[in-house]
C-alpha cells in the first residue's frame, strides 16, 4: 500500500490568551523537519535541474494519535463560505474545500516545495529549458470511468487557456506555446520562453485535472468530475456539499473516509457555535478571534505559512498614494507585532514581503529594515506634504479580522495627525470598487505566493496589465524588469539576484503593503487525524481518519 | 329542568339556551341581498382578487428588479473574485446577458416567467424553480410550526389575560408581550442556541431540516429552537390583539345575556366571545404574516436553516438576480394568498359578510 505524500501542518494545542508570535508559533519539531527537508532539497537541486520525479514518493507521517484510527465513517466539517463553481480553474478561496479532494494535479509539493508525483510519475526538462516532458501514471481513471490520458491533460490546458473557462489559471496556460501528446500517457509542454524548472513544476502542481466529459462551463456549474480521492456527491447551495469516497482512486487504500459533508454557514460565528455544540466534528478556516469560543478539547491545526498573506493595497494612481514617498511612509505605519498578537492571536507571523519562509524569495532582513516606525513615517509624510489627512479604507465584510487590522492602523495614524475611515462593504461591492480602481486603501489577503515568486502575478495587484492598484495603467519599470528577469532566471544565482530585485521593487514602490501571513485554522475534535493542507492552503482529506 | 350555576354562583332553574339563539339576536340580512351575495358573487370577488394579485406581482417584480440593480456590484464579482481581468469580466457579463439594458433584461425575464420559467442562478446554474423547490418545504415547515405555536400561545395567554384582568397572570402576559416586541429575534435566537445547544447540548443549534412527516422526533428536535424563536415573537404580538379583542367582546350585551341565562363560563368564552373576537384577530394575523416572513429570513440566517430566507440572503450577497426575483415573487404571492384567505375566512366567521 503506497502512502501518498501529504503535507500536514503541525497540530498545536488550543491557544488561550497566548502572547507573541514567531518563535512560539513554529515548534521545534516542525523547524527541524523543515531544515532537514530543506537540506535534502538543496542537495538534490543539481539533479532536479535535469529531471524530476520518482516512482517512490516521499511523504511525511502524520502525528500519532492516542487511539487507533479506523477506516470509514463520515466527517462533518463546517465552512463559512459556499462554493461558487466546481471549475477548479477558478481559484477562489471558496473553492479550496473541494479542489484537492475531488481533483488531482500532476504533482504536489511538500511544505518546502519538493515535487511529489501524483498523476505524473516523472518529468524532465530539456537542456535549453524550452520544453518539459511529462509521463503520466498508467491506469488512472476519472470518477466517471474515463481514463486519465495525455490527451485529457492537453484538453485541460486548452480549457485553462480559454478566457471564458480558465479564470485564474489562464496566466499559467499563457506560459505555454504548445502542448503535444507524444503517447497515451506522455506529453510535452513547450514554453513560450525558456522557463526555470521550478516555474514549470508550478504549472504541473497548479492545474487540477478535470475529466474531459465535464470540460464545459455549464457542466462544472453544479457538479465536479476529477480523479481525486473523493468524488462529487451532492451540493445544496448554501446548505451542504457532500463528497463520497472515490472507489477508483489510483492510490489504493485511500481515502479512509466514506464521505465528507461540508456544512455551509453564512457566518463564522454560527459555524463555531455549531462546533461547540457538537453538531460538527470540525470546522475549517476558523477566524482566530473565535478560537476562544471553542472548547479546549478541540485541536487547532494551522495551514501552510506563506500560502496566503494579508496585505493593504494602496491606489497608486490617485493622490496621495500616487506619491512614492507617501506609500513608503505608510509601509512604516503598520505595527505588525500588534496585528499578529491582538488580531491574529499569535496564529501567524509578521511579514513585510508576500513570501513565506519556504519561498526562494524569502528575505527575513526586510522585516527589520522596514520595522514599525511612526516617527520616521511622520517625517516622510511631512516631506511629502501629507498632514492632517484622512484616507478611506475599504475592508471586505466577510473577513472581520481585516477591519480589526485597519483599526490598529487607524489608532497609530491618529498619533501622527492622520486618520482613516474604515468601511466594511459586502464582498460584492468591495470587488466592484477594486475593479473600478475606486479606492484609496483596500486590504485583503492574497494567494499564489508560496511557489515560484512570479506566480504572484495571478493576483491582480501584482500583474503587469490592467492592474487596479495602478488605475489599469503601466507599472513601475523596476517591477516589470524584475519580473522579466525572474521569469527567465534559469540558474540559482540568477534566480537569487532576480528575486532580490523583485523584493527591492516591492519595498521601494510599496503599492502593496504586506503585514502578516494568513494561515487557515482547522479546528477539530480529537477524534480526527490526518488532515492536511497543501502549499496553497487547500485542505486535503486523503489521509484523514476518525478514531 | 337542568340546574345551572349562574355567574354569581347561585343555582338557577333556567332552560339551556342554544348558542344560535343568542347569536341570532342580531337582525338577519335584508331580503334580496342574500340572493346577489351568493356563489356568483363569490366567484366575481375571487376573480377580482386574482387580477389584483397579478398586478401586484408585476409591480413588485419591476420595483424589486430596479432596486436590486441600484445596489453596487454584480454576480460577476461573486463568480470571478478580485483577480479577474477586465476581459474576463466583460466576457462573463456578455455570456450572462448582463451587458444589456435593465429594461431589456427585465422584459426578457418577464417573458420567461409568463412561460413558467423563473430563470437560473448565475452562481450555481440551477433553475430558480429547483432552488425554491429545495427550500420551500423547509420554510413551510418552519412557518406553519412557528405560526401555530405563536397562535396557540396567543389564544391561551390572550384569553387568560382578558378573563383575569388586574391579576399577576395578566401582568406576566403584559410583560411577555412587551418583551416580544422589544427583543430582536436574532438576539433571542442566539441566546437559545447558547443555552440549549452550546451549554446544555440538548438541542441542535443550526443547519438542519428534517421533514417532520418522515422523522417526527428528529424533525421536531431539529426545528425546536427556530420555532421557539419565531413562535415567541409572533405569539407576543398576537397575544395583545387576542387579549384586547376578547376583552372588548366580553363587555358585549349578548355575552352578559349568555352569562345571565346560565351558560357555563367556558362556553361563554370559547363559543360566544371568541368567535366574535376572531374577526379582528384574523385581520391582524393576515397583516402580521408579511412581517412574519421578514422575521423568518433573520431567524433562518441565525440558525442557518436551509429555507427560503437564507436563499434570499445569499442571493442578495451574490447579486443572483434571477433567484432573487423568483423568490420575491413567491413571497409576494404568499402574502397575497394569505390575505385572500383571511378575507374569505371573514365570510365563514360572520355570515353577515358577503362578497360580490
């Protein structure tokens, strides 16, 4: 029985009144494991540059539980946002609950971005980095019985490249010049320009594979069809989503659960109340401020640090934030320690850049260099002629922690004669104002930050074209050049230099101010084990068992 | 002759008079009037009401269409999120028909409705009829149970308070009615969840619709808290009217007459006073139904009850216009039908009332 690799966050005891962050958040075992795997990855980097993949996947074992876990059973999980579509190319946060459970990708990553075979067993980059040959695992079928073939993968790339169906992943498909089927289970991806291996594997990891029978927008509106450990059962919009064990899953012996029922709540408070009442066995994406309402018998498990980051967007196309000095001054007005301590209750870590600790672009020195400094910020504001002004800050209503962060910012700005007015429109109105570039400060959290750094351009705030932060106008040359350099950096030294240039541009231009990581919190009864999160912070239930 | 205990407590040798004797103390309808107020008149009345209903539905749908479009945002925002490109937004707008004018979209929708098609959800792709069909049984169960509980409470407490004025019981009932008006339903619902679900683990706090006719015990347990929340709310409002109506009727001459001829007090209240008191009570019930629907939406949201209320909320948030329109139509029709039922009930309660 092959135990498929599965990244699983550390399980922490429930936190009550915990102080601090950083060192208290990452425990010793996790740190040592990361270092060990990091060393293994660095040592194998020269090999990875030539080829990739292995038929014997590595994996991390899940923490031992006291009682013997058993197969079978139904897991009832609460979630506070309903699914929007079953097209996984629409990479919305709402869809994270099913993406990695119904669909599979060609590879997965460990927590430190080591690729692990899934639907693909091996992949080899050409010497000139212009094409990647991928070999698929034979004998895999979709949940409808259709075989997973190279043609099916190619069809998925076509689907992702279509503006009407590709959604977030259209940028991934745009990296490819062609996808050629070279055999029943082999295909060749040819890139538009020479591409680093790490970016190429990101493509393999990012694309969930949909059955060709369901590769239409209409079919994926209300049903899903993949090759993952669970198949689509039923969906009652606004009420529940039921997944059932996929009996034809390629990794025999998995999943353990018979079914998973996601109970959809319109707000997190109701979800936590149901968890406390025993109506649910677990709840996913629980806001940290509600943990105090959860019984101490429950376990709290954090998702991947660096998958998502809370950030404050500044509208660099309108006054006063069209002045770089003002944006740089704002960078210094965020008391990140207070945000992590008082808003996120220690379930996070401060950051000035969007990347997590596992990212190749991670730079811990930036946190010191751009530390909270109101005195310096005031001097910069005064030099820019910004005094006694009030800025508008629009926080999305479904995420109250963001408004709480804004409150901390407000209190600090008040100390230097500035102010912000905080509004909390519903998400629909909030998105509208963002599309229209009709904002001054707009906080949110972003994803696609854990992998190759240029992947960040899947977020509208980082992309080069039609960027609402810049009024859909041109972006700073430093950012454009840094992205281009990173996209074409084929050696570690070139990548290091390119990533440093990206960081320099982000901090210098400061149109997006990162404050802390957003780590999902999975709260569950002690009877549940084996829950994982991938590097995108999507929940993975393949290994999950009930005791 | 039977001996009856009169109101003063003494025994009197009085004949037992039938109820009809007391009630028919009022003059009969004028000759000829009963002929024109027959089945033909009722049919004409019903036709008028149905035509009125259709007009109300059209006006309500147009007004609702306009109002929902006034709110910033679009279903495209919910479907694409903040990382969509302008090209993707434009493409989806076009495929959903949202790039057409408001009037054009409304006329197209109205045309479909006249053919029995309420449209489809932009979010789930499911037809509005399917979504309503999924939610309607749950809401009906909740509404019927809550209204029944509320009315029963109102009848019992209202009659008790009316027949026992200036007593501790009457004060307690007054306190209850005041509280029911001042305490928001969502607050009460949350308190009930905290007590019975989170603290005592006695009842489920949220999310479950179990048809009572299939699983009576489980169904009753699942809806106990939302029904209690809504029932206490509507019961409080109705109790005031019942008490006031019954108290007024108890002062009437025929009630005094009934008592004086020895009719038992229980029969005086239930058979004589209540029937006449029911007219204003029925009127208020119809009027309250519309407000009750609003309270149902809030209660369903608090309890995550999978009914039409939560469908309305999620449709507003997602700007799911077709679903919202279909739901509003259904609710307007429901309120109108209930009020029609109220009017028809008048004729049953008071034979002097004729339509047509």
